[in-house]
C-alpha cells in the first residue's frame, strides 16, 4: 500500500519504521523539509518529500502534526492522493502548546476541527498511543491481552481500512463510534494512554466524560 505520513516526530517516525518494515511504500514529510529526513529515509527506505508531495498517489495519509500546525498544511495537499484516500488524524489538543482554539474549547471534538481545517474526512487513531509501543508492543492476532487502540470516524470503509492497518501493526482495535464521539479518546479520558486489551478500551470509552479535567484546563 502507498502511504503518506505528514509529520516525522515520535508517532510519525515510528509509524514510518513499522510500515516500511511491513512492506508498505511510505513517503514522509515534516515542516523542515526532506533534507532533514535523510537519516530516517536511510534507516527505513521511506521516501523523504515535502508536505505538498506526501499524499501523491497515497491510499492512506497520516496527519501527525501539532494541532496548531494543521491550518498551515499546504493548500490542496490531498489533491494528488488516490481516489477515496483514507486520512488518519493522530492529533491532540494541548492548549499550553497549541494556544486556545475557541471551537474546541466550546466542545467541538479535536478531530472534527482538524477535518474542517483540511477539508477532508478523517479517522481518529493513534492519538493516545505511546510512540514506543508502536515499535515494541505489536503482537500476532489472537494473542491474549493484545493491546487495543480505539478508532473513531464517520466513513465505515475508511475506518475499516485503518483498523486493518492497525491489526497488521500488531494491535486489536475498538470501534470508537463516529467522529462526534471521538472526544471519548481525547487527552484526559480513560483510554488516553491506556495499554489495555479490547475489553479495557471498550470500558474506558463508555466511562469517558466530555468535561475536561481541571489539570487540562490549567
């Protein structure tokens, strides 16, 4: 599969490592330019590109940048993607880093905001996953207590594509509902950073509260 990754931080870098190891054709971009991705490219075989080029021909595009950087993504960066491209949003809203975003403060789910900024539906996944776990904790299907990740989104086919990719990476998944339900996996919820199995993630999603914690709002 052809996959574009925009953002080469901890999550983006480790997804690049694992997806190339699984045989996918990965293009990776960051905000500083492809010349800064030489080491990652040499390590993985991924193709370093600009953010404008990352989605070219891609069936899946992963957007893994700070929320404050989402509005600065190149206009039309998805124009050259494969028809029906699936876009994964791994982002989280941290006001201390991103500044206050009024719509999110007023209750709009983070990924719904990102979707509005880029003008394309997204699937929320990997946002509460420790980056090192992507490298270290994948297990074969059927392994007892296999770690599970929540996946939220409105397009059933796109959501299934993401769930299949996560399974290939070695993790179970739990359907987190539509994108309007994706607040259940935002920072401060029971599944955020949760390394539990599918039952634990299902329970955590059900127990989530839409109210941000005092610590988060500080």
